[in-house]
C-alpha cells in the first residue's frame, strides 16, 4: 500500500499555478473517494487515509523557509477536512527571489523535515510504501552530499521522491535548461528519485491527477484467479489453463445530486433540519448555522459519500434527460487497434430515424430519405476505412440522466446494417494493463502449437453476427 505526500513550494508557485494545482488536489480527492473500492469486493464504509499535504512558505519575520503540514493522513480519509486544507493553502506566499541575472533563486523545500519520524515516517504503517512529490517552479542546481545521504536512507525505508518542476516561459529565465540538466544529473545515481518537468497546461494537470490516482489505487485491485477448462486435452493430460482476471476500467459513479452540508461536520442538511424555523442547524450539535457555516456546493454520491466541490463552482442540478440526446463527434479512431477492454455497459443499435428533419434545397427528395442516405454514407465511409467515431455527451444512456462530467461513446459501423453505440471509459477510469512482457517474448514449441491447434478445432463452432 502507498501513501502520497505532496510538498508545495509556495514561494515559487504563482497564484494562477497554485489555483490550478488546488483544483488537481480537489479532483484527486474526489476521484479517490468515489472510485477506490475494488470491483471484486463489497465496498466498506471507510476509506484508508493515504494523502498528505505539506507546503513551504517564507516567514516574513525571520526571513526563513518553514514547513507547514496542511493535512496529515491518519486513520480514515476525511474528504471534508482535505478540501478545507486545500482551500486554505495560503494564496499570498508567492515570493520569488531573483538574482542579478534575472533568474529565479531556488528555495529550501525542507525535505529533511518531511523525511522524518515526526512527519512522513509516522504516516501509515510498516506495510506502507511512501512517495514524496515535490511541486515547485524552481529547484536547486544540484543535490549536495548531505541531501543524497538523506535520500539514500529514505530508499532503505521504501520511500521514493519525485521532483516536479513547472517550467516558466519567461524570457529572462535564460539559465533554466542548464540548471535542469545539472539537477537531473545529480539525481542520476539515486534509484528512488525521479525528476519531471512540465509546462503548466490543462492536459498536463489532467494527466497528473490520473497518475497520482493510479499511485493510490495500484494495490486496491487484487486480480482474481481463474481456470479455463476444455473438453479435450490441450497437451498431454492437461485440459486447462490458469489465468488471472484484472479489471480494465474503474467506473466512476455518476449518480450525483446537489445538497447542503454543515461546515463543521460535513453532514447533509436534510429538509427536516433546514425547515426548522427557516434556519438550518447542525445535525450533530443542534446549533444554528449562519450562511458562512453552510456549504452550498456539496454533492451527494450514493447514500454515504459527500463530495465538496470548489467554492466557485455552482451546485449541479442534474435531471432526467429528454429526447433527443446530443452526441458530439470529436475524433476518429482505428477499430483494428481499439481495445475492447475500455468499452463497457449496454450496447445500442443505431439506425436512421424516419422522423428526423433535415433542411434541403431539393424538392425532389424527401427529408427522411436524405437522412437515410447520409446515415448509409457515413456508415459506408467508416466501414471502408475500418474506423469509428468517438463521441461525447453529458448523458449516460444507461441511466438516462445528465452527468457531472463527459461520457464518451464510440460509434462503430457495419457493412450493410445499423451502427453500434458503445460506452468508452474516460482517461480517469482506464487502468494499466497487467505486465505480460515476460510471456510475450517466450516461444511456443511446434509440438505444443500443433497439439493446441488440434484441441481448439474440437471445440464446437457457432457463427455469431451482430447485425
């Protein structure tokens, strides 16, 4: 099991960059809260606390850098407290130091304080692996010998450290690349350390959230063991193969409903509480709640999970979808390389509708007929290219309700019939494939191959058509 500890260098993170990182942390916490349970096991009422959040800021009185712990992972994960910790990160700590050449001076990120019994080593248990992720816009030129010793000791305790540098595009940072190369070289002999550079971009932030979520979920899914038994022997007296089953996607729950919660405990204010004397009160203490003590942007997922959305995001009022449903075509993809593992849910046949009206300047052609010809033309074109269309929609066609995030679908053609609409997993839901490289490159002897071929031919054959 793994514990992630984020260390933010607030002195070098500009307010816009810090705002984007806050959204990353809130999204990570929400996704962890609603998608971390194993598909092979019943969900439990609690979720293990495995995210730590620290930051380094400058003490304006002593002019020294100080490490602050915003959230410590202890016991069960408290989503409300984590959201509060993220939202309360100081927004006025940006204080970059610039040398005579105009380059940013590196700040002390206090790694020795993080890698200590008082902080990181007191989180989790003996069976936990730990990973420290340092987020900064300016790092020191190289790791000195003392720091190398601390990082080497961390490796002995199964701790990895990743340095993430957000590069600045300002023209005055002329020596940035030289410093990056020097820093990367100084880490090259430390197996437990890695270094990544990124340009702040929306796609980069989405990919970081997915990577961090996977770090948290790597050990959540234990593969099931299975056997495939044949009627006749494959080789010798063996008539079965042993395999492991791993899920390919971790479906995110999309049953969201807006609600209000008390800020003190994060508990939903039901109608009975809210209607009491027209003034809400805390369900735990019974104390009256003012406007500032009520969180309006809360979302209820299922019966027990409450997500606390960013303060600037309005509450989602999701409702039943009415016909027709809009699917926006966004991309094409080759069907030959499409993984069946990323498709799930109910498949829907797609046929041209006779009631669809299309404007046309031709008086000789009926509108339903033109719609039919357009459908057949698209289907034929896609079939000839062996390609499908990727579509997005805010509708989940299985529940027929709006969703808080995009649902993705693929429209697959046929040669002379209807098309097929299938649900695709979003990037946040796709899990990495099991490592089978050791088996891919192993050769099968000709005798075994021939024996298997004969055995497979003995399996009854049936023709299945989709259209």
